[in-house]
């Protein structure tokens, strides 16, 4: 069983806060249904994953070797839980996954701790759960969309910036950051900013991404803390 903890006060901002963006492939006891269900949705259900988005992380991981046995992983906006499930399997019993979302996440993963709350208000708790820092910070967060392209892109960028601030506070040196972004005119500047603290950055569009989606995933590897930043276990 996963360990579930209330992270305290919850707050939902205009971008939706740290709430998972893995909709469209989420299903309950009735199985995958609705206009967005596709073969990835059905495959995820058959394999016991909470959403089809698991295949996006799986592709990124297999191609770029992001996750490994023994890693300590932070999954921001983890609901409904497919990325946490996948990461928990990849890091194994010697590793650990901490997931946090404004919504309660209902999955079973013995090496996962699931928090309900806002990561921006829970940094100390997240740090206490991984005193040595995190090897990877994941974010599949997406804003509540308005249908207005510029607004949705700006809100998505705001979520990535919040996730990046959390990553910079909690990652181990050499760690990795994976975040979903609705690609827009300001994306290049954001990716360049991320690159200042990582050895390499790239954008990826996994095969499981829906054709009409504007989303890409930023993969940043080789975290380099600023000179005046102490390691996570010394803060």
C-alpha cells in the first residue's frame, strides 16, 4: 500500500496549482470511455496504470535513461498516479517516489508516499522525505484550459516555472528534471533559462502524445546548483 499524507493547506491558483494534468486517459472502475479513449488508454487500463500518460514517461525513460534502481523521485501534480506507478516500478524497492497533488491520488505502490497539498507550500515536508535530495523531479502538470491559446500557453509556462523552482530547491547535483509544457512563443526563453542550471536540455514529443496536442516535454539532465545554493541535505 502507498503511504498517504495530508500536506496541509491546499491552494488552487489560476493555473490549477500542483494538480495533475493526466486527464483524457484517466479511468475509474468502469474502464476507459469517452471521446478521448484510444488504444493507449485501453492498454494502460489492461496493464493496471491509472492513465495513458504513463507511455509518455516510459518512452522518455527508455530513450534517455532517466530512471534507475534506487533513485529517489518527486512527482509533482501526480494525480491520477500513472507516472508515480511507473517510477515506483523503475526505482524498485530500494528506491522511493514521493507524489504530491491538490487532489487525492488513489494508487497502490509500496515504495511511494502520496501527499495531498500544494508543493509550493510543502517544501520543508518534501525535503524531510528525502534528506539527501531527489534524483529526479517529474511534472506532467497542465493548467485548466480555457481554449484561448495564448492564455493556456502562459498558464502552462507558469506551472513549469513553479516546478522548476521546486526542482532547483530539492534536486541533488547531477539530477534530472522532466516537465510538460504547452509550447508557445515564450518557450525558447524558458528552456534557455532551465539550461543555465543543467548540463543538457532538450524537448521531446513522445509518440503517445495526441496529434492535436501542443504539449512537449522538457528533459533537463545534469543539475548544477547555483554556487550559493547548499545541497538539499544541508539546507
